[in-house]
């Protein structure tokens, strides 16, 4: 199964990450999401979970870098 509109899904992930990491420049989030997605897509045989994997990897990169995470209400 593939993503119907990866562009919309990636924009949605950038939005979610911007809320969780408000101190990180939006352009950097955009670059990280797009480059991580592209790297994963190159290696993937199935597209189904690429967007959620992208979000997870970018989140981990930012946490490792020491960025503060703003906790969303649904995370509590």
C-alpha cells in the first residue's frame, strides 16, 4: 500500500514537529523531514509506514541534539 499524497503527509509531519519543537527553525524541520523521507524511500520496499518512520527519526535526531520537546496534550 502506498501513500495517496506524500506531499500532504510530509507537510502535516512538518506541522506536527513544529509544534513539538517550537525552537527549531521551520526551514530546518522541512529539510530534515524531506531528506529523511527520501533516504527511507530509497531503501523501502513498502511505502506504508514511511511518513511515521520519518517523524520518528527526525524526532530522535532533534532529541539527540538536545532540542526541547513541547509535549502535546494528547501525549500526556
